[in-house]
C-alpha cells in the first residue's frame, strides 16, 4: 500500500488543522484505552465528535492515523520538554527541568507508553524516529554544554541513550503506574544520579 506522507494531508486552513488535531487527540484516547488492534475509526470519530466521512479527509486508514499520532505525540513531548528546560543556567538544571516536565507530560498523557510500545510493531519507522530524535537532541545539547564547560567531555551519543533509559523507566514507574510522588522530587533524584553516579563519596 502506498503511504501518504503526513505533510501531504496537513490542512491549509486553521479550521482544518483544528479538526485534524481533534482527530489525533481522540485517537490518543481510543488507542490508549483499547490498543491498536481493538481500536476503530468509528470510535475515533465518535470521540472527536465528527462524521465518519470527515476522518477520510485527513487520514486514509487506521494505520495512517496511528502513524501520524506517534509523530504528533513525539513532537508534542519534545516541544513540551524543550519549552520548560529553556533558559536553564546550566546543563544539569536543564536536565532537572526536562525530567520534571517529562514526568508531568506522562501524567497527563498516560497512554503514551502503550502507544509508543505498540508502535514498535505497527509503525516501526515512527517508533525508531521517536527515540532517535530524542537521542540526537540530547547528544547535541550535551556537546554544547561540554563546549561551555558545564559538563565533561565524553561519549555523548551513548550517554544520551543511557540517560533516556533512566528517564523512560522512571516515567513508567512514577507517572504511568503511580503518580503519587511530586515530579520535582523525582527530577531531583535522577539529576543527582546523573551528576554524581553511584560510587562512594570518597571516589568522587
């Protein structure tokens, strides 16, 4: 099947963009609650409050809106984190703000873990782009921080994936499964781990 690119279906009018976003927001709920295979286009349109025919103005199939949703959520979370980390006085503070923002985002969008997990099999390209996009952002930001003396030189790409792993599982445990602890407190804990490691004090 020929895939229509996301940009090819982006509407030109503000009203059209709002309708498309409404469908994506409804798809987030539908896929999040039911999973990809049990979710349906009719369920998405009912949640969005639009006619079934309207769906096909923006998306050709369930798979296409799922792929678009993964891209939409990936972009949304990166923008959310970047906005809240902007203006931090140093890299560690940027990390702390970014981690806190990530936890807050997941608490508002708990379906993201299920959607991204299913994307590995339904939309593998988007799944990989999601994580590689985050990793590249981390790598670039750490390289810039090292140039300013905020952090030491190192293998920034490997560090990026290692830090992402910590944050992803932190979000799963303390945002998706249990959101009782303050996000700021959790961000302090993981930032301290990033900054100091787990070696004994005398070796630091």
